C-alpha cells in the first residue's frame, strides 16, 4: 500500500530543494556583481604563519580594517618584529606576537590559554601556515611527510578545536583556510603538499556542514590561490615564464583578495578568477587530456629547480 503522506512529503521536499537550488544560483549571480562587505572593526584575529610574506601582508591589511591581531609563528624574531612594526605604525597596540609551534599540541594549548586570558577569545582564525618538503615522492622521508601534514592539516584541527567552542557559544566567528590550487589537482614534486592542502580544504567543507547543522552564525572561507611570488615555491620553473591569465601572482594582490573574501563571507575563493573556468573544464576533460597540457607546459618538472622554503612555516 502506497503511503500517500510520505509521497506528498517527498514531493514537497523535491520542489523545495529545486526552488532553493535555483534561488542560490540566482543569488550567486547577484553576488558576483555586488556583495556587501562586513565591518571587521574589533575582530580578534588569530593568524598562523604570520612572519611569512603572505602572513605579514595579511596582518597589515587586517589591522587597517580595525582588527586586533594575535600572531603565531615558529620564527620568534620575525613575528615579534612584525608586531612591533604594526604597533609602531598605528601608535597603539594592535598586534600581539607569540612564538608557537603549531604542531606541538601542548605548546598550542599553553600559548592559546595565555591569549584567551590576556587578550580575549579570537573571533576569527586564519590557518595560513604551510610547508612543503620540495622533494619528489621517492625522495620523501617519513619525517618530511609527517611534518607537512602536521603543519598543513593537523594544526587546523588543533586550533579549530581550541577556538571554535567559544565562537559557537557567542554565535559569532569566522574560520579561514589558506589552501592552494594544488589541493584540487596536484603535480609531481608536491606529493606531500598537494594532498595535505586537499585534506585541509575537505576538512573545511565538513566543518562548515557541521556548523550549518548546528544553525550557528560561524563563517568558513577556503582560499585556493595559484602560485604566489613568495619564497615557498621560489625557483619553480615551468616552460614559459608567462602564461596568459596564469602568471605567478603578486602577494599584495592575493592578500587584498583574501581580505575582501573574508569581508564578503565568501565560502570559496579561487585566485585568479580564470581558475573557476579552468576547474570546470578540468572536470569534464579526460585525465589524459590535461596530462598533455601539463607535459606541454613542463609543469611536472617545475620542482626540479625549486630553491624555496623547506620545513619552515610560510
């Protein structure tokens, strides 16, 4: 016997799902042309990998937006110099520096308790720290692999576990993951880095769904930039130094787009915009078709000339 009540319920849910999907597509098109930016004044932002090039630029831009910065980095000298510079330029205390090895759970707990007790609970967490071993898979050691995953993935779990509960309690917060386009389709020479960034980005998707399930106003933003002109991938050389729409990105431009995405509560950001189309094409082409493109551009051999950072947070 057909359960008419269940049929009506399913039919209703189908129409609701379709209506919602169409509505969200139309809303995304409107947002493409204009999205209001939220005010960041007074937000307490915890930024990891703060002493690196991207971290320091993010810190400078967020301070200009009125944020209070809590800076974590394993590089004690440079992170304190950054905080001192920000405080001096603003003629008041806007940044607090902490030496913190984010792969050490006990150290994270100790430093974070000090932050909470003396500055306050962070209302935004930006997981920016990252490392790459810079080796092909056959050359990687177990220590290389562990280090990359501890910094690029496990630290996200540790820090989110530490600071999310208060965000949920206050029904206010923002969690940001600085990932990489290599999280979506990795290459030879980054078999530690690409998969670790993929894990971090999928963690963000799961985390966002759990926050939705709780009905809380906590935003999640994942950022996928193309190669940036920093020391992390210094020396990487593809066949052409300039590829239209996909040249190495200026760090100032990238960090400006990151802050803009945060202010728009954007869920996913690809930099540059051409990557949205490239990813769509990649998902419909046979794998061997873009293998041919990689071979033409010599991207699979790009890491042979790598002289960038290894085993150090960016």
